[in-house]
């Protein structure tokens, strides 16, 4: 049986709630790296957290589930997200400063 590569995807999300000052970015990086996805996470000026991640669709589904929970001290009220075409531009998952 021939093995086919997993479908690659790109997730762009903005997380609302108490998500800054609660180690949200740290846990996001840790989760992304554990799942094997690449991209970035950043605090935004309006108190939200933005992230772009690429990888296998199944891994990104798990990453999205994490975003709805957040770090232990976070209180996520909403996750706005969209699926996009992957670009392959990332080598790792990092914190960005906007």
C-alpha cells in the first residue's frame, strides 16, 4: 500500500479573553512544537493573541482545540479563525513581536 503525505494546511487565529500576562504564548509555542507545526504567536495591542500555524491538518485541529483552552491561567472567551493555503514559509514555531 502506498503511503500518502498528510494534507497540509494553514490556520490563522485571533484569541480573545484573558490571554495576555498568563503565559499564553509560552504554552502556545510548547503545544505547537509538540504537535510538529510551524508558525508564530504574538500579543496584539488590543489585548488579543494572534497566531499563524502550518502543518498537517490533524495536528492543526489539535492546535485549534488548545487555543480554545489556552494556558492554565488563561480565560478564553472566543477564537476567531480561518483556514488558508499553506505557504511553507516557516522553519519553526516562534514568538513574534508586532
